[in-house]
C-alpha cells in the first residue's frame, strides 16, 4: 500500500552477530508487557560502524555485568539539535515497543523475537559477503538469496515511519485500496492502521519467501500483472483478497535485480535514519529505479530496477531516466540452474506461468540453484554520489552515523560543494564545524552555526585549505546575491573558468558527466573526424549581451536534453546556474571538436544565428574559408575535382567542419542543412511502399563516398533539388553564375545537400534507398563506402 520515502545460515558461533532486543530491565522475553527498545536498523549492522573494536556477545555481556554500561558505541549526529556525540548502540535507531502486538496475549514481543531470528540468519550471510570482498565475487544458493531478499523487504516494511500510514484508510495514496482495507479489518477484528501493519508483518515473518511468492503467483494467475497493477493504481482491490500484500512482496522481488556495491578505497558509506530501503531515481517520472540498503561502511546492497539490466537497453531507448547512480553499471547475478541441460537455464518450468516458476523455485531441486554476484567496486566520485543520495534525503528530525570522522568530513564537504545541495546541506553545517575542530591539520572554510552567510563570504579564504573553496565561495556569493553579473552567460562563464583551474570537485564531476553524454551523441553522429580534433580554434567570449545570453540558454538547454544530458529544468537560482554552467562547459568542449561543432550547428536553423555570437569575429577558420572559396572561384575550371559532388564534399569539410566560425558562408550552410534535415526528417517518418517501409531506418556506420563521376553527381544534385523544391517551403536552388556571390550560392546548396545525404544515410536509410532505387537501371550508382551500387544490372 503506501510506500513513502523522501523522494544460509551457519549458525552456532555466529549467533552473536544478530540484533538482540534491548530491554530496559534486562529480563528475558515473556508474555508480560515490558518497555523494550526495538531497532529499525539492526544492531549487527550498527556494530560495523562501531567506535573501537567489535566485541563478541560473551565479551559484551561480561563487560555489562561488571560496569552496567553498554560497551558498544557509534558516532551519532542529531540533525535537529546539531549535536555530534558517541551513543550506545542500544539507544539509537529504534523506538520503544514499536513491534509489540497487544492483541497477542500469549507473547506481546513475538514479532520482535521473530525479527531477531531473521536478522541472525541475514547477519551470517552478510558476514560471509564481507569476507568475500577481496575475491571480488560472492556466490549464494537460492535459499540464502531468498532469505536475504526477504530480510531487505522486511527492513523496509518494518520502518516505524510506515506503521501508521501503510494501511491508513483515509490516506490519499490508499484510495484504491480503501474498501479492501476496511473489509479486511472488519473480518479480522482489527481496529487501527498499526494493527493491520503488524498483522502483515507477522504474515511476512511467518511465511517463507517461497510461500509468499506462491500466494502472489495465485493472484497473478487469476488477475494478471496488468489487472493487479490496475487494482492498485486505478480501481479498487476486491475485499476477499486476503493475501494481496503478497503481491507487493512479489513486485519487490521480481522488478529488481540484486547487486553488491563496495566503497572506493579510502572512502566509506554513511548510515542515515532512512538508509534502509530508500528509493532513488525516476523512469519517465515514475519512482524506484533503485532501492538502497547500507549494511556497513564498506558495502551497500542495491536493488536496481530490471529496466536497467544490460540486455534491456535496446528496449528502453525511449525511456527518460533521472538518477544520480546511472554511471554505476553493476552486472546482474549469473545463475547456475542444476536442473538445466547446461546449467544455465531452468529445464522444467514455464517462464510464462507465475505458478510454475514459484513451484520450481520452492522445490528441493530449485533450492540447489546458485547465483554468482560480481561485486561492483565504486570509484571515489561514485561513492560520494551514493552518500549524497542519502544526505539529500535526511530530514530535520533525522540522524546519521559514520565510522571515520575524516571520511565523514570529506563526504559532507563534497556534498555541500554542489550548488543543488546548498539548502539541504545547511543541516550539515554544525557537523562539518564539529568534525573540522577535531582535525588538527585541516582548517574549516564553512561558517559556524552562529555566523551569517555574509560573514564568511566577506572573509579572505586560503584556497589551499580546501580543494574546492574558491569555487564554493563563488557559488555561495552567487546564490546569496552578493555577487551580481550583467548576464546569466557572464555568470556561468566565470564559474566555468574557475572550474577549469580548480582541483576535481563533485560539482565539476556532475557537470562533466552530462557534458560527456551530449558530446558523445554529437561526435557519434558524424561520418568522419575532421583534422584538428582537440585544438582550441577560438575561445568563448567572457561576456555577451543580455539578449544573446537569453537566446543562447533558451536554445541550448532543451537542445542538450535532446542530446541525452540530464538538465535540472528547475526555476531556483541553483538549478538555473547548474544548467547554464553545463551549457557553457559543453560549448567550450564542442568548440575544440570540429565534428561536434558541425553536428551542433546543424541541429536547428536557430543554431547559426546564436552560436557565432560566442566568438570574436574573424576566427582563424573564417580566414581559411574566405581564402579557399576565393581561390577556388578563380581556378574552378582547373580545380582537379572529379565532379561537382566531390567539390561540394570538400568545401563542406572546409566551410562547415573546421570548428567555430562567424563568416556568412558557413552560417548559411549550417542554416540550410538544418532546415533540410528538419523538413525531410519529419516527412520521411510517413509511410513508404514495401519493401522500404519494413526496412530499418537507422544505419549509424554509413559513410559517404567523396568521389563520383560528373554524370552521377549531376543526376544526384538535380534529383535532390527537385525533391527540396517540393518539400522545403520557400526553397529555390541557386543557379550559380560568374560572380563570387552567385557561385557561393550554388556551392552552399550543394554542400547542404551533401550534409543532408550524410544524415539520411544514417537516420532515414529506407527513404534514401527508395530515392536511389529510382535512378535509371545500369548506372551502377554508389553513394556509400562498403555498400553495393544501386541501379546495377
């Protein structure tokens, strides 16, 4: 029901690993009510964050008998008070009596005892996992994997924040299930949302993973996945479905693949009050790309949505993903099915039947299946990114725990350095100040809690004390309004220049990822790599007019989104700034790549109107264009080209694929090429006759020939100009003439046609083949390398 969040056992010697219930009077469990501190983050996990050496159960009990003091402590930052201290594990991340079932007169603490038993088995598996880290792989038998999955689901379900709302009748998110909840409560004599929450916690604890999945399979067989989803989202749940929550467990198990992430060397994961089952990421606006479970400073267990499995890439190209964790690529587990012919598939189960699969998986035969997990070792930026996901979700009433003070300080500073986190990171300022005070070799550049932002921003700051302090102070000055700029571009350009000179920061890493996405799309779209790749042909101006600045970002931000970059699109100063800096960084990078600059300039007829304003008139390439075109006009009769197509192909390389320019020849070429591509791109999505309509449109490796006979050249250009005259509004091909201006008009037409043909060959190949096959038979016409000629006999 409601799931709201911001945004095999090796027993005996390992029983001390799991979480014993913390009772205030120290007495054993009984049926009599007692005050009991019950953890929602298990003690065995908290012990991995323990200050000092971890002690065995016998050692802990002996010390407690002698001193009366709990010998286990962790660092605990209370966000509400801003206090950092060391607290007993037995007094943190729990709530008194939260799992006590007053309806159970025999044993009011039965659920807590069953939770402790589940934790004991999960602790054994997680201990084995930590021991396997040096090998880089971890193998689990099916029953152990099922138990671990059940543990993770219940750790999410048991969270105290859900107990009163998960089955709350009048909660808005439970509107579709209200009738079912009311009927179920009446049938079971249940009187509150908490009681029904405890009822199903008991169901999950008493039932094995296999039993729950069989209950869910019966629902799936009867109503279908689509029908059950509709019940939850649109309609109502029939009152007689007693085990409907089994379907929630089913979706948790079937919609995510299990992965193991290890922190980078020298880095650590942190633990927050809601770090068990926290969701992250959106797919087309729908949540839950990832479920995060931190189990130690070294290990996070991540459930990743199956739409992100490698083999799904070809089917989800049109899905828009928003996630901070997409740059991590965990491999799904490699199964080994003992019943399969070759050990890689199930031999006696119907994959299309939920009941058949559930029956096999619960069988003794299925129990012997094993799963090999490759442990994903994160880089330092990836580790900080995962910690940032946790930090952005902490609440003002929450808390966090960590192992190393030095690592926590580094994590908090990296989080605070990102503009998007400035407001959220205010909750960490007291923590940073207190951690800094304990580090003799580090100096804090962040304000104490009692100091205003203006006070610290007005101080002189030593840039060597923090790797990102110059950038940090500039961003804070911008966000607080202390630093003003004539235009948004001027502001973004200065941030870009500071980033160029600064040491690596999380802020720069985040922008670089999005720049790289857009850059790669543009680069891959070109059929050749012009000379001069990576050379700075012309630097971006540091300042442009306000009108040009507005037009630039109105054009470039949506353009970069279409190229695959994730832009925030927010209206706040932080979101605007981050998008604008991303644009400027991309333009600076693109200006060093003639291929990328060509692709960008041909994305829209607007591009050649806006982009040249970023450069001082008369770039080095402008002089080349002027000189070459004048020279070729004077000596065209003896130019040495095999045909007009050969000349247009070569001119396109000089005028359009040589980096940033401001000259009218290049801009007219870009404008006409973009107009043709837009026009034909839309038109060619329509119906074509067979066999062309069933042929693939995309052929990304298609590469134009640059030489052809004059006969073929004239036929190609005349046919394309005829098509454009009909398709492109206002287009009239230039006839050429004796003057340089008349000749340039004809050259620009033919350069644009070459550019259009290159694009059609890659993205509308079936349409282009339809045109080429209409050429006279026997011409042996060939337009692309490594392909057969068309019209051959």
